[in-house]
C-alpha cells in the first residue's frame, strides 16, 4: 500500500495506471508514456507552484535537500524512480517519474500475440537462460530492456543464487521470486558498480543481474564471468551487433584498438538481444528486433523479423553443447 504522504498522487489517475511507464513534467505540460496509447501530452494538469510544493514534500519524505544549493534530487520510492531538477538551473521545474513495478509487465501469451517475438525465438532465449549463457540486452532508453530481463529470470534455475546490482531498484528479483536465494545490492556514489561486483564475487553467485552496464565495471564483469558466474544485463546501443565494441569503449586504461580485449568480450558474452520501440498514432509498439550470437570474434544474426530471419536450425545447432 502506498504511503498516504506520497505527494505525486496529484497526477492521478495516470500515476496509478498500470499501462503508464513514465511521467515527465517540463514546467508547463505533463507528458505521459503509455504502453498502449504511446506518448501524449496533458496541458494544465496542475500549476507549477502546486507541483513544486509536491516536490518539496517529496524531498522531506525521502530526507533529501531540494533547493538552489542542491538543485538535483534523485531517489527511489516504492515502485517509483524520481528525478527532479530545480528551476534555478533549468529555468523551469523539471520532474521525471519512472514506474518500476514489482511485477512483470510482459507475459508469454501476450508477447507472442502482440508480435513482440516469435515462439521459436522466445523458446531459444528461454533455453539460453536454462543453459546459463551470458546475455546482454541492448536498446535505447524506454525500449523495455529491464522488462525483458525480468521475464527471462523466470527461466533461471530455482536453486541458483542470484545477486542483482542496480543504482535504482527496477529488477525486483527478490520480490518476483521470493522463495529463491537472492541478494539485491543498490549502488551509490561510494559503493559503486565495480565495488559491488567485486563484493558479490565473495558471495558465490550463480548469476549476476546488472541493471545496466555503463562504465569501467565491464572489467570486473569479465573477471566474474571468467570464474563461472553467469550474467544477464543491459546497455544502451542502437543494435545488438554493437554490444562488444560498446563494452570495450567503457573499459579504462586499455588500448581501444586492442583485438585481444575485444576478443575477450566476444568470448564472454554469448547472446545479444536488441529491443526497439516505435510510436505512432496507434500507440507504442515494442519488439525484439535482433538476436545475435557472439562466437569466435564474429557476430551471427539468428533472428530479425524485418529480414524474415527466425532461428535457422543449422545456425542454432551446437550452441548448447
């Protein structure tokens, strides 16, 4: 049950609509991201003073400052990720609310019927998890990478020890699978991703779920994978083919032209999945655009619905043995 003091109830009914993923206020209008209706604007929902008052109440609720001296506030609250920028630095109040529900938005029957993915490709991804292959999910912000990761975790063996590492709690593995052996780590400015990954290695995980790969923690991820830990994670990219090189350029103090480091990434990551989102008058459509196999320093396209390519048995044969 939501705390009665939560001030952003002023955005009802949108804040309580399960199909709404994001609310963004720019000082004048509220923009709503809706799973079925796409992205649309609501004018004059509240005056700026009312919304600023709600922001101040929220800062008190989470015991953080929000003023001229501290113009940025970012905080998690229950199933919401809140980001606020003070008018002193942005001219107008800027507020972003992302909903991170403690349930799975995508279900097997619905995604098959909607064209999100074919049954053959879905079965393949589930089999990849059961065989403990390392999977990276790419896509642009808002594409639905986290929701796919949450769905894939249902195929993780129930006896596996799973450690999730996030800066904002979005995966909710321990809530989705309360009877499994799991640890949820929330990183911050002092306890960073690389420190969390190093610490998790002493906790004997079978799986690491890293909400998003962003920087130098790639090096520690490679070390953890080399010890037998398995990985599902996400990153921002325009294509699954970009994943190894995107990870290479996140690494510190290495020669970015080094073929040996790139080869390590091709060996470490088995499968790349790319999700895309299209918005038109009919609403928002998210779907898996690519599934790529990384092998022997090459990328093999296994699935691409626009190119009518769907899991050729000759290419899939031997992946799991």
